[in-house]
């Protein structure tokens, strides 16, 4: 697979690779030069322990990942659901 470098030095990671690695807009990548190669790696993501809780407003069950978990935007949920079987 190939990609081009823009005039601003930006590259696009092809969609199949982004999906395979679970990369989302805003994710951070570490980048290094090893010999003649550019190597990008994903920093390890913090693990969140999920638990079921009752929403105090609606009374419905909800998944809680804890106070330090990221807030999902509508776009993030939409992207997650596109990969849902």
C-alpha cells in the first residue's frame, strides 16, 4: 500500500490499516526513524474496567468505565457501530 506526503508533510494512513489497528481521529502515534525506515507505533492505551450501573436519571442500565475514561462523542460511537457485526 502506498500513500503520498503532502506539501505540509502530512500523510494519510489508508483506511484498511486504520481499521485493523483501531486508529481513530485524534489518536496519538509514536514515530521514529530506524535505519532507512519510518516506524510508527501506538502507545499503550490505558485499560478501563467496565461495570454495569443504573443511570440515575433514566433508570436504564449503562456501562461505566470510571472517572478517567474518555467521553465518547456521537462521531466516535458512529465509527464504533460501523464495525459492529
